[in-house]
């Protein structure tokens, strides 16, 4: 049990060094996963009568999560893999990719 406490303490200490912008994106990631969880729980409890609507909403939440993870990777200043991409460019790419995702989902619900 003490090793789990040590791991959590080390994680918390390192996470405090994370920039606020990345912490906001992390909170948004939790929201995206919670949305997918609520949708999945609803289908388990109530049923999936309009199955295409459930599938579109659930996959939209997961796609939204994946795109937000990409934004987090590009917005994190400690990540040197995306050093040539400015935060404004990363956000513009994120918005464009989400627009395409939502357009596909909207057409699938149809």
C-alpha cells in the first residue's frame, strides 16, 4: 500500500509542474470520457432503440477525446516532438478536425 501512496505522491508532485493550459485540456478530456460513459450507461439501462443515434454520439465522444489528446500533445511545451507547431496552429487544426468529425456524425445520425 505504501508503494501506491508513493506513486500517487510522485505523480501529484510532477503534475503540479504542468502548465495551466494543459491542465484545462486534461479537465476537458475527463469531460469527454464522462460524456461517453453517460451515453454507454444510458444504453445499458434504457436500451438502444435508435442505435445509429447512440453509435454516432458514442463514437463522436471517443473521436472528440482522441482529437483533444492530440491537442494536448501539441500544446504541451515540454513535448519537443511538436516544437515547430505554434499553439495557435495546433488549436486551428483541432477546430478544423472537430468540424469534420461533427459533420460526419451529423450525417450519420440523419
